[in-house]
C-alpha cells in the first residue's frame, strides 16, 4: 500500500490554502498566518517549503500553470492542421476552466497582478509553447492574423475566463452549445 509522505500532504495543503485564500481575498489580504491556519499547519511550517510569501505565490503559480498546460495540450499533436490544433487546445482550455475552477480563478488572478515576478511569468509562458508555435505556423501559412501572440490570446483565449467568471457568479450557464459558439467566435477572431 502506497502512502503519501507527510511533507507532501502539508505542502499540498499549503498550496490549496493559498489558492483558496487568494481567490476569495486577493493577494494582499492573504497573510501567511491565514494560509497556515487554513492548511492546518503551524506558521513556521510554511518556511520549510517556501522562502517567503513571494516565493510561495510564485511556486503555486508555476505549479498551477504547469497543470493547466498539461491539460491544455494533453491530446494535441503537431500534425494537426492549424484549425484542428487550435480547436483541440481551445476546448481543452475551456474544459480546464470549467472543471478546475479554483485553479482557473487563481491563474486569472495571477494574470492581473504584479505579485508574480517576471522570472515566474517567463517560466509560466514556457508552458504555452505548443500554442505559440501553432499560432506562428498559422501566420506562416496565412491562416492566422499576423498580430502579436498577446492579441491572439486576448481575443481567443481570455474570453473563456470571462465566461467562467459569469458562470461562477450565476449570471450565465455554459452549455455544450455555448462552448461550441464561443469556440467559433474565438476562431473567427484570429483567422484571416
């Protein structure tokens, strides 16, 4: 029988507590003491795993971004056409945001804060290379608009976060039909 080491359980509890508190209170209203209390560990235990709050936030960001990327590209193959590849990745991202709401909300918070340091942001961007490479191929093949990857992301991927937030607030329900409509709008926004 395999058991999870105690230190892994504590670290995972700290990560989960950080995500929960940041999502509900924001970065600045999430002190280390609250994180420790929610994780049910002593405040000093945090420093066995993280140097300080900045290190904790950056490591959690990279961990969540890695999981997000693994999910987004889980069944993507470079042999796909640009449109087929984009649809595959886009729908995986939508599924992640709808099934892993806490993680998705945390990433959304991270996208809009100076709390994440630049080296951690760059590390997080490395995980998006399959999408960036697909867009670059699409530009070369005259399929994707020749604009910045930031523009492509803003108009095709970021709206999923908005829809997820509206669903979380109970203002909108994303049905499979809505997902298909949203995908078509995303594709139409970036294709030539």
